[in-house]
């Protein structure tokens, strides 16, 4: 399997950019299609089988709402060199 380093990224975006991404995601989910998004220079493919959840956190004066998609990456089979 190709090594992928750990990553924890948060990207602030404009309202119009956020809405456009949500719209594309919603359309893909309704159609049962995969979704792909680029975050901080890395393309992230999301399979239609991703588990969807909504999270709400509260701490002190801050609140956070997350629309979350989780899935397991499929192991990639190594390519054998033909000689």
C-alpha cells in the first residue's frame, strides 16, 4: 500500500466557495457517485460508501459543527515488474 502521512487540515473558505462544494457533494451523494475535492494541494477522493455524520462540539464560548464523511482507504496492490 502506498504510504500516506498523517494529516489534519482545516481550510477556511468563502461562503460562495463553501456552498459550491456542499452543492457538488450533495449532488454526488444523491446520485450515489464518488466525490473528489482538493484541500491544501491534495486531491481527496471520497467513495459513495462513506459513512456520514454530523458532530456538534461546545467548549467555553466556542461552538463547532462538523459535517463529516469517513471511509477506509482500499489497500493498493503492488505493481510487479515484468522481466
